[in-house]
C-alpha cells in the first residue's frame, strides 16, 4: 500500500503553475471586450502576469527590452576590427621575438672571439633579418612568409605553430561552428578528412535539390563524419540549417568589416586552410547553402563601438548570436499567434537572455496549450476558438460575478414544488383517478395486474412452481391496476436579448458591462431554465441574429447608427414560433438613429428624425399586439433617451430601467428571475406591468 507524508508549507516547495481556469480569468474581460481569444492571449503575453505563487512572468514587451539591451551591450563591448588587429599584433610579437633571438645570436658570436663563427653568423643573421623585413604587410602574406621561414628562436617557432593551429581551427569553426573543436588538430590528415566530408555533403545537397535519393544516406554520412558536426542534427535539413546559420554569421562578420580588413582576413582564411581543394569545397558549400537559404543574413552589417578584440571563431559566434537575437525580436514583436512560441528553443533563449527570461517565455508558450488541454479552446488552422465548454465557463464566470454583487436574500432557488399537467416526468407515480392525465406507467401497471391476478387465482406454491418452470400465463388489466406518472408543472419563457453594438457603446464604456450581462443571461437560462428559449440580436446600423456560440467573439461595429426598428422586427420573427410568455430585453445607450425604408435600404440621421422614430414605434405596436413584452435597460440615459424609452413603455406596457454599467447586471438578472417566478403563478399570455 502506498504511503504519503505531508509537511507544513514553508515557502520553498514548488507549487502549481497557472492553470487553464486562471488563464481564462486573466483574459476574460479582454476576450469579452474585443471578442477574440487570439488577441486576448496576445495582449496577456505582451504585458505578462503573475503565476499562482505570485512570481512575475515577464511579458514580451519586457523580454524585448532585455533582448535589445543584450544586443546593445554586445555592440558596445566588441571591436570587430580587433579580429584583424589581434592576429596582426601576435604576428608582430613573433617577428619581434625572432629578431631578439637573431640579435642575441650575433652578440654571442661576436663575444666568442672566433672570427669564422662571427662571419658565418653575421651572414645568417643578415639574411634572416632581410627575410623578416621583406615580409608582406598583409596577414596572409605574412603567414605565408613565416611558414617558409627558418626560425632561429625555438620559442618564436612554437608560438607561430600554435598560432597557426589555433587560427586553422578558428577558420573551420567560423565556417562549421563546432567542427574544429571536435578534432584534436587540423593537420594535413584531418584537413583531408574534412575535405572528403564536405565533398560528400555537397553531393548530398545537390542530390536532394535534383530530387534524387541520397547516396550515402544521412545516417551513413553521420556515422563516418559525425564528429565534424556535433550539433546533434536529426536529418539532413537540420544539419544544413545549422551550417547555414554559421556560414551566414561568418559572411555577415566579413561584410561588417572595412574593405581592407575584409580582404586581408578573407585571404588569411584561405591561406590557413592550406588546401585548394578544401577551400573549393568550402566555397561550394557556401554557394549551395546561399541557394537553399536565401533569407539568411548573409550580408547583414553590424556596427560595433567597443574595444574588446574577439577571435575569428568568437566573432562568428557573436554574429550568430546577433542573428538569433534578431530572429527572436521579430518573433516577439510581430504579434505572433499564441501557439507560435511553442517552436522557440528555450535552451537557446536561456543562453541569450538568461534563465529567468527562458522561464517566462516557456510560461507564455504554454498558455494556449493549457487552454487546449483543458478543452476550453480548439485550434482551427492556426487560430484558437472557444469550445462549448469554454463558452459555458465564460458565461458562468460572468453570472457569478454579477450574482456576487446582489444581496443573498433577494435571490434563491426558483423551482416549483407543485405537480401539474405538464409533460415533464417527475419520476413519481400514483394510482389513476378520474380526471387525471392518462400518462400510464406501463411497467408498474402490468406488475399491479400480475400481482392482483396471481394472488386471487392461484395458491402461492403453484404460482411459484409455474414461475420457476418459466410457464407464461395471460395478464388481464383492470382500471384499479392503472398507475400513472406524475409530471412537473412546467412554465415556459421565450426571451430575445437585443444588444446595442453601435460605436457609442465602447466610446461611453458601456460595451463590456452589456456583453457580460448577455453572457450571464445565456448561462443562467441554459443552466437553470434549459427549456426556455433565448435568442440574441445585435444591432447598430442594421440588426442581425447572434448564435450563443458566437457571443464571446461579438464586438461592436465600427459604424454609426442605432437601428432599433430592425432589431424589433427580427426579435418578433424569432418569437413567432415560440410558446409561453414572450419578452424582449433591450440594452442600449442611444436613441434610434436608423431604420429600414420600404426598399430595404438603411436610412441614418443624427439627431433622430421623425421618420426613424415613427418607424421604430410602429414596430413596438406590432410587438404589443402580439403579446410580446419589451423591457428596456437604458445606460447613461440623456433627457431625449429617457423621453423615448418612456414612450416605448407607454405603448408596450413593459418596464424601463435607467441604469449604469456598474448596476446593469443587477437590474437585468433580478428582473428576469422575478419575471420567471411570476410565470409559475399565472398562465402564459399578455402581461401588463407598471
């Protein structure tokens, strides 16, 4: 049996990450206001948030600032010309060391008293001094001259050989990233092996470009030459992408130098490879990679203002970092889809910006995935959309928020305890009595008949024997056997919510409150009164029906016009086939300024004209004749709006509520529930309310 031990929380234990409910809570208002899950998540990712332990998760704005600061620090630290200067300085030191050795050799010969030795030594010193003086000024020429020079100083010779070995490795590393570090030396044998590896790689690239099968296969190639490419590529495309990044960085490094520095350094790199065929394979690889990755920063120039001189490989590392910082900046500043961050290499971000930034970016990348895993959103062709479960959760959240502001004694359960003649089963039965609805419970009726018949006609032992033998006997029903199902008394209400989507709603900060009320009302009806009907109509210049699943993504219309007439017309048609009590709940902050003309065109004018008002009131009269109650909730009502709403109330006998965004939800929900309560005590039909 498993055993568990518990200890008191001391603040050091790892807690829970931000879960899907908390994420949805963070974006709830933004989602309702703008109607876009993707945009709401992007804004959350931009600004950052706190996790459940209260730790700050940096948003993309903050990460971008860190990234730009890192790039600024790199540019202010290094001097790209120092790549050339550092090599030139070391070569000058080697030449100076050799000259000192020549001077010491000549001095020793002069002090020996041996004229023949002095004569020979002076000739050698003069010849070698002349060779040193005739060394070319360019780096490649100086390296070539010293490579064929016979050193007097063993220390100078060792320093030169060590420099050559290091530079050869840095040249290869500048082209192929970590390849030089994977071998012990870049002597003739290793250079020949590298040449063969590059030749095979170029062949494979050209075969792939022609659509031919790879020969050798990628696995065979890595088995033989994998130590040159320790970046752990899983296939040829990954390997080529790694090489393209590195060679583009070296190309950008050379492009950022002065023409003189670039020419000298390129010549030096060619000289250090020491093999025309190897150099050709490098050039061939570069051409192939440029063709495959034309968008890589091959010629990108970067200015540096620091004093630190990097080596060849370090300079290539620097440019690769700069390119990666640029790529990350483009991703973070380009308002990516929430799921796009999942593709970011967090280990590389950790190297570039530190552990805290990588952790924050990892949290941002998991936001969308957690919502998907919880079943709150679905990914449709790269775009996130709310699922029915997500829709319910947002509605329930809005409902809880509004109910939490109401006094507890004003609302309670609204079930009806009495039985009646409705059609909903109550799972309770009773013997039939004259006048009852004949909702016969077959099973219990037949069982009653069997029991009555068996008890009256057969002895118990005979009855049991026949039952055990599986013998059937006829069942005769009598009225006293009848047992009926009781049904609950059902009340039905049909409601259409009219939601003002005109531009004045967000301009006056009324839209979010109205949207929350719509979500809450939908959640209330679907959860507590599932057999009731709720239709939703959005109206601005024109009106349109909104399906409940579309409600979270509804936003205001960027048009002017408040067409109540069209909204009433749609609502009346939607309620035509509904049964029970019918009502319209309208939330608005403006007078009618638009209506449909006889030809179907929209007429708009502000301030309202008589034709628009008359067309709207005519539609209200049609609602009244059809027994449809109109309750109006006017937000921040002006004197003109109050006068118009009171006219609506006079014609329809509904009710008017003049409220604010803060109290809108209280009024709507309380009025709906009070209306719903009253249906249990009266028959559906027209209703006159003061």
